[in-house]
């Protein structure tokens, strides 16, 4: 049952290997992406796992699979995000990765359940705000989504720049913004799982934090702080108050929600009645140590992005002469190709075979029955001569056959 719940959660929350749909969903309106694909529907799988905690606590194998799926997905989404030039698809990859953190936290048992929900809530603020910010940028740039055709927009969209920037600081985990509290707690819990498991999961979460800092800094630089790369026929402008007011409200949540939810363990204490008590979780690494490592990882990611995109010229067309890794990341780590090879093409072959069976066997049988009926009808028609003597003979033969049958049965 635990594994089946995990499959359901993976499909709902775009987790490996059922994550391919999320990028395509960005074709919808940006406010829909902000509401559904950042803060509500797509995170429902996390809630499902946490709410079904008693199932996973009784099924260690399923619980182990949860952390594996979460760890793989947080890295998968982060790597894909490094190569996306479409601002919405970059944010979608980020969403996939951040939900991977939530799933990882949910798979760490009672020690991580509350932190998974906490990251779900803080993520809702900063990611929804960033999606709305992306929509504001698109509105001011005639629906252009390619970040390589942005640049220097902070001068023309100051409110969008500030609100998006606050969400950016929250998602990369800079204190005291929301993501610092929730994501760092998941990283700390991963390390405290102990043994090789703790080292692998904690290191993966740290590496994911560094890559997150890199690609989100890339988004900020390409959009707001790098040199102008848009055409003269573009006239970027700030969005009206009806658009930036929700962004401002969400930006406040991006700043304050982490502190408010963690203050006095408020969220953890509120959720505690839902979970079985397993005693206090052992701290193998002090929180200050984990926070220090996370901040170093974030600083490295930010520094690499600044060197690569802020201090260097950025082309307004994606370069073709890139590494094999970049080409693979642009194609979502070949996820669509794998799905086609494993499911679509075998499905097409099976369908073609079934069509041939239907045409030869099923349709052949139907046509055969029709021909038999037609032949039988032709034969019976020949017996209809119109002569009374012929009918009398047939009646006599039938009566004799009936009498003979009765005699045999009753003998």
C-alpha cells in the first residue's frame, strides 16, 4: 500500500519518474501556474504521504523508496533548471526540485514530516510570487518568455524586481528568508538520518542547494541585472497595481513565513497529534554546522552564476556549441526520449498488431459468419420449389425423424 501511495504522490507532484508533464503544463496561463503548479495541486502528493504517515512508518521499504524518489527528483529538477531559457520552464524545474525536498523530508519519518509541510507552505509563498513575477515580466515584454531576450529590466520593472528578488532570496535559502528555515531543516534531518544513508541524503540535499542557487541566480541575472538584450520595438514597463499587489503580499510571506512557522516550533507542535510519538530525534550534526554548510553551498552556486552570466557577455540566442551535459539538460535529461522508447513506441507496436488481428481475425470471423448465412440462405431457398408434393415429402421426413428420436430416447 505504501508503494502505491508513493506512485500516486509521484504522479500528482511531478516526482521521478512521473515528472515529465510539469514542464508541458507551463503552456497554461501564468496565474494558473502560480496557483496550481506552485502552491496547491502539485504539492498535494506531499500532503498525501505525510497524512498517510502511519502506513509508511509500518513499511520501511516504502519509506526508503520515498527518500530515494525525493533525492533523485530534487537533483533532476535542479539539473534541468540550469539549462532552461524559458523563464516559466526554469521555474517549473525549480518547483519539481523543491517538491523533491519536501518528499525527501516526508520520507525521513517523524523527524521530517513537519519540515516537509513547512517547506510546502513557505514554497507556496515564494514560488507563487515568482510565477506571478514571471507573468509580470512577460506582460511588460509582449509575452516574450526567453530570458536571453531580457536583461536590465530592474530599471523598468522595479516593483517586480524587488518582489521577485525576495522570492529568489527565499528559495536559495538566504537567512532570514522563508526557505532558509524550511529547507535547512530538511537538510539537517537528512544528515541526522545517520550512517551512509544520512551522508548520501544530506550531501545530495546540499548539492541540490548549490545548484538551486546557481540556476535561480541565473534567472535573476538574465532577467533583471544583466545588459539589455531586447529589441528596440520592445517597451518594457511595470505592471499595474492589480498585478503587483498580489506579488507584494506573497513577497511578505517569502520574508516572514519561515520565521513565523518555526518560532517556538509552532508548526511542529500543531502537527504533532497527527504523528505517532517516536521520541526525540538524535542530532548528529549541530544545526549551526548544517546551516553553515548550506550557506557555503549557496555562496558557491551564486558565485558561479555571477561569473558566468553577470561578468560575461550573454548571447541572446542559446549557443549550439555546448557540452553534452547541457544538451541533455535542455532535453529534460532525455526523459521524453526514455518515455517514448519504453512506453510510446511499444504501445504503438502493440496497437498496430491489435489492429491487424482485428482486421484479419475479428473482421474475418464476422465476414465468415455473414457468408455462411448467405450460403445457407441460398441452399434453403432452393428447397422452396412451390410444389405441394415437395412440402409433403419434407413433412413426412421430419415427422419420421421426430418419431425415431422419441423411440430411441424412450426405449
